[in-house]
């Protein structure tokens, strides 16, 4: 998963791709570090979903722009509009089902 360096990069990424998953974490978050590889593995099943990793410590404005109160946060958007988000503890099977329904609905 590529890592964003600026808030502008995040904005462009979400606007320029049809379906996006933005993963927001912090360096000192153990849950974030354990969840990221699981999300990356799941996304291998969904090649049409573009993904981006954001470190909230390196881009602090992400918290205000996306109303982030805890990490990790997954934000899934279609055509620049947020469809759903998951925060803190993310059940992978539930995320998989939601992504599957979303992709099916788009085709």
C-alpha cells in the first residue's frame, strides 16, 4: 500500500480513483500495525480498489478533514464520496462482505 505524504495527495487520490480505501494510522498504534497486513491481504481480492496509507502523525490535518477521532480508520469511497468507514477494531469478514457488496453493486 502506497503511503501519502501530503493532504493534497490524499484528496487527489480519492478524487482520481473510482473506488478507494484510505487506511489511516499512527506510528505508536499497535492495533494499526497488526491490522494493516490483514487489510493489504484482503485487498488482493479486490484489484479495482485503489488503496492508500496515511500516517496521521505525518499529516495531522487528516484528522480534521476526515473527522478522525481514533485510529486505525478505514474509509472507503466511490467517486470521491465516502460510502463507509471502520474504526479501531475492524472485523475482517465484515469488511470483506461490505467490499464485496460494494463492488458487486458497481458492476
